[in-house]
C-alpha cells in the first residue's frame, strides 16, 4: 500500500530515479550491478570506526564511583541518565525499535545504535548512531568516517566526551568542512524524534563525531547557513517531500515522477545497468550533457544526442548553460555519435615543456594520509638517476612515519629543482588533476610542521603557484572535449598508454593498500606493496606519455571540433 512507503535519511541525497526504482514493485528481481568491493570495504571501515567510538565514549562517560556527579560534565537530566543502552544491530527492526523506545521512555542517558519509532504518516523511518539525553529531550549525534573540520575558525565544538551542545563554543582552530549530507541526516533524525515526542522543543541541534574523533561538531539545524539563507531543516523537508512523492507514485504504479538521467551517482548505483540500457536505447541527451543542462534541454524539446548534434552553434542557444557551453555541448554530441573519445577544442594544442621534467603522482588512503609519492625523472642529465623514484611509508596510516616519507620526497624534488636551476635549465613538474596532490602537499606541510625536512606551507605555496607545476588535467580540459570523461584512465589510452595491471584504479588500490600494511589484523603483504609501486609508476608513465602525445601527435590524431 502507498501509505506503507517508509524512507530513510539516504533518500534526500539520492538520485530521484533510484528512489523510484527502489520502490517500484515491478522492478523486483531485476538484475543489479554487482556490489563494489571498495564500497563494501568503506562501509565495513565505517562500522569499525563507529564501534571504536562507542567503546571510547562508554568508558569516558562511565560513572566515576567516588561521589562526584557523573552527569555534571555532560548536562544530563538526572543520575539515571548516566546509563547506556546499546541496541544490537543484528536484531530484527521491530525489536531494535522496541528497545529504543523503551530506552527513550526510561530517560536513558545514552542510546547507541537506536532505531527510532517509524513515522508512518510522514513516511519516515531510520535511526542514528547516538542519542544523548538532555534536560528537555534527546539530541542526535552522528558518527562518520571522514574529517568534519578544517584548519580555520568558527566551528561550534565541544570535547569529544562532552556531548552537551549547551557547552559548545566557537573553536578558534577549526572551521566547518562542508558535508551537507551530515546535516540532512541529523535533520532526518530530529524529525523522527519530534514525531515520537522526544526531541528538544526549543532547539534543533545535532552533533557529528568525525574520523579524528577529537571533537564533537555541533550544527544548528534551524540556522540559515544554507544557500539563500535556508536552514538545514527547510532543505531537508523540501527534499524529503519530493522523494516521498516519487516513491509513493512508484509504489502505486502511477506515472513516474522521475525519469532516468545520467548523473555522477550513476557510477556506483546498483540500478545503472537498467538506466544505461534505457538511456542508450533512446539516445538520451544526458549521455553527453549532465545535470541542469540536460534537464533544461529536455524541456526545450532537445531530448536526444542526435537533436543536440544537429543544432547550429551560430544560432541562439536553446538554454542558459551552466555546466558547459553551447558549442562544446554540440561538439560533444557529434563526438559521441562518431564514437570519438576526444576532439580538439582549439586549432593548435600545446603543453608546457621543460629541459628537466618530473611526473608526480600521490597515493592516499581516504582522509588518513598520503603514503606514497612517486616521481618519474626525465630530460637533461643533472646528475640524478633518471626513471622512477618512490617515497613511501608502509606503516598503517595515520602514522608519523608519513612525515619521513613526505620529507624525503620534498628533499629529492628540491634537489632536482636546484640542480636544474644551477645548470641554467628549465624545470617542469607534472601531475594529473592537481587538486589531489595540492591537497596533500599543503596538508602534509601543516600536519607535520616542525618535523625534519618537512617544508613550510609558504614553501609549498611557492612551488604550487609557480610555472614549474603543471596540471595536465587542466591542459586536457582547456584544449579537448572528452565524450567519455576526462579521467587519466580514459584519456591516456587515447595516447597509446596501457596500465600493466588489469585492475588498475583508485578504488582497487585501496584494497591493495589494506593488504600491503596488514590493516585487517593480517601480516603485511609485500607482494601488494610491489603492486602499488607498479601501479603508481604506471600512473606517472601515463602522464609522461600523455604529455608527449599532446606535444607530438594529438594535432594529427584528434579531429578539430569545427571539422566534425
């Protein structure tokens, strides 16, 4: 029945078409994409992180037994509130919800793993890692395995063992890292608490404990901190109402309120085989233009790649473009129809070159750190061995040994730059998409400031901002249109490069790393270390091959978009 549609917090950040398919009874039994092992591992890591946090909090909030008030530090309502209830995750949902409701009614101080009473009228269900009793109700606290703050100021925090938002103060060392999904999940839990009668009546707040587990970050869900001055609650309510309408229409087998359209989420969606087949069958315009542009093109009657390719770029644009330009969109459509991975946007393509060149690729493990800096030296002889140089730590991240490997990398790079300058030659260093490398260059300098050989952030900035640091992703983006994406694994094969490992990719490397350092209580696997080094070496060889191809062959092998 339609009134039995109940949605969890995830729907508000989920593709609308996926919400439809998840609730369409006619889709039961449809083959899905196989589970992504890397995604499954991330889920397992998150569960382990939450279990660790639960244990630490239970120890920290245990009654002291020496006559002191155990509730004083946490703002709890009474002595009984110092108790914990842990709701086992392996129970049936009805049992979990029953245990949670009993704990709420008894005023238990901390409820871990609770499943809140379903709000059938609003179509809502779900739980939260931690519910904390305050004087007037309960406050939701989310535990996540990503970093929730950055260096800066302005975040509202408490110590990680102080779970009372009334004690939050403006942190002079932290600013909020943007994670809209965290706030929306807290809003979902708050609405469920409201419906059950256990929410704080005068404030809508929620806490987040992140990867570092050093503070609780508190969000005011009723503050106008979202674009346009909206609140997190208002944003959540709007999104949830939309997804609920989509789900109820699907459950009732009514006209769908969401049609397939290719978005970023498609890459990891279990329904992608279903949507891809349909989009390809109708030659949907989202196969080459995504997001708002695809939606607006459909509204303008340009629903297929063929219709987009047939437009004259010298005519008035059919829509106000946001993600691309009119001429680029038409050229992408023509490239897709011709099965071309790349076309030139400009008549002449170039890439900055040096007498001495270094290709750099960094490998990181989530937010935990950068464990490997790989460099490929080529060009003029400056007294340093040409070829691949790796600077790695094989101690499980996070570790201070990362400072040693980063310092060794920076010292080597500085020496190469100095020798090149002394020889009166031009130096260039290359990477593919500098956002990743730059992030860890700055983060490593900040985290390990004071360690021997670690550069200052000013030194890093001077290098990053110089002409010596070249982002090949930018060179590709500025000079080529890529109909199948601009990732290195897509464009380097056009230049004739192939990785030696058939599974080569960022997600796979995460699994290899776990084995390489023995993260899962296993012996470190030296074969996987060798595999990671080979993969990293191939990445820098790929940027070298791509750069040479752009300089020497792209003009001949890639058609100019105006010639399509």
